């Protein structure tokens, strides 16, 4: 049986959850809660909560379904209280070159994201092999990850995910390179790309995303 938001808060704690209501507030849509299903089982949330006690970093985050190009347009221009750049100013140049990737739009909804999976300083092939061993886990797509680290910062007391590292996403540029999202410092989120064969670097990590469950 899938769970509701109150159950999720009880398990993961409030500081690990970005609700749809919180995202609506960021977008200046008011505070009215619009119900959205959480497509995970109670046992899955319980496992994530236990893993958080062992140096993992699971968040439950509502993703509204925007592409990175749409995110850049809003957070770097239309946002009503834009106190710091949400994306690095050079990121738009990157998105113009990565046309297909910049317009990738996963389905909106709640996603369980592990920001500290322990997968780092390894070749991409090794990271993917380890993820494949886990049930229902995949690499987090670029649009979900970038929106998540923005909404986490804005709604959870300034928690800055990926401040000094990049997530090697499941998304690719038009020429097959892996899209990197991260270096989330005061200059904003940086978007970059790397050849998959050159992905072993100290500052490259692999954030996990759980697939939805029925």
C-alpha cells in the first residue's frame, strides 16, 4: 500500500521532505495544498529512513515537471524573490547547445532521491553496475536533480546539496556525453558534460532515484 504525506514526514522527518505545497509557494502559487500521490510503499520509506541513519541522504522531493531550460527561465529571471542566481549564468549557453537534454521532462510527482549514495571516485560503468544490483534504483535524471537542489535550498533552511561536487546524471547531451549538475555554490548551479569514459573524479558522484512503485 502506498503512503500519504503525513506518514512520509513521520518516517523521514520534515527536514527531508519538499512537499508539493512548498513547491507551489516557491512558484508564487500560494500555499494551498494540491494532493499528489506518493508512489512508494511504506516499507520503502522505512528502508530509506534506516539508511539515513547510516550516512545516506534520502529526500522525498516533489518535482513539478519542468525541463532545465524552463527551470533556468523561471529561477534566473521570473522568480519573485531571487536573492541569488539559481543557475550559473553560463548554464544557459550550455542548454542552448544541449537542445534535446535541455528540454527533457520526466513525469511530475514525488521522488525519493539519495544525495549521498556513497558512489563516487569510480568509473561510470562501475557505478551503474552497483546501482543495477539494487532493487528499483536508477541514476537521477538531470531535470529532477537540479530542481530538487533548488527547492531543498529554498524550503529546508538553506541546505545546499552538491555545493562542491557534480552529480553524473542519467541524462545525455546530443553527442552522447553525460550531463553533470552541481557545484551549487553562491554563483549558482553549474551544468556541464563529460565523456562517460572520463568520469572517475573525486568531485563526481552518483545520486540515486527510486522508481515509482504500484
